[in-house]
C-alpha cells in the first residue's frame, strides 16, 4: 500500500462541473503539495499547505491534519483543466516528497 | 526568473549505452532533487543535494546511477550502463528550503531500447 493514496485514479467531467480529488496519507508530514502535469508537459506546483485551506482562482485545496486527508477542488471546470493532478507529501526529515500516483482528469466541453 | 531547466527533453538510447541528464536549478536554490517516474508508477525520489553535497541518496536504484552537482550549481545524472528498466521520465526540482515550494523542471523522457 502506498504511503500516499489518491482517488479517483481517473475522472471525467463535463465543462462547468465542480470537481473534487482526494488524497490520503499514512505518514506524518510537515506539508502537502498539489501538483499539476499537463500531457507531455512538466510539473507545476499548485499549492503547498500544512493546515486549513488555500484558494487560487478556481482551485481550492484543503487539508485535515488529524484525518491525514487533503482535497483539491476545481470550481467551474474547463477543458484546459484536463491534466494529471498529483498529491505529494513532505514527510522525510531530509525534505523528500512522497508522491501519489496521480489523478487523471479529463474535462469535456 | 528562469525556471528549472532540464535537458535533453527526450533521449533514446540502446541498452548498455551511457546517458547523462542535466538539470539547471533556479539560481540561488541550494536544494536540488532528482525524481523518476517509470511507466504506470508514482514518481519516486532518487536523491537530494544541498549545494554540492549529497544530503540523501537513498532512492538511487543501484550503482549504475551517478549524480553530481559540482560547484553547487547545475547537476548531472549519469546512467551507465543503461538497462531497459531505466526507461521513464526523470524530473529535477529545486527549492530554497522545505518551508518553500518546489519548482520542477519539464523532465527528461528516457527510453532504453
């Protein structure tokens, strides 16, 4: 079992839908990252959070440290949001990230 | 500000050959990380430099992999000799510290045939 589990693995949505991607982890962490990778593209950091909630545009990330769970929400989804969304936690003492397998999101027009 | 630059973006080599990947981090970022994603699996940590020192190389798969960061600037990751299972996407990331975010490069897609 991976130390970082994401769900769902694949997600197809219609444009305009509200989307939620979940991340659960089993290790103690100091921070959690949400990353985005477009097809054939590099990895972009969306959020780094250690408590509460952060918002950037249509993206919202929340974390519950006690429950070891984080969610990434996308409001009013758009086809350009289609990408793989990756949850990664900063758990090691050396600052190494532990990654989930990613959630592949496809938003249809 | 220039981002993290990796090259080549793609490399196709034959089994047994040598390949060197390069990563140029954001200027001033002491922390440099190498990660790898093999087909169908999650991204895995390879190693971590702080300036020119290897802070943690526990993720390096075997002694066919050699990473260097001379002068604490750019880093190279050499695979010699390459094996089929080394195929994947190699990502580099840099950071000013664990309290700060990470900036990733676009990755190098390595295919060993």
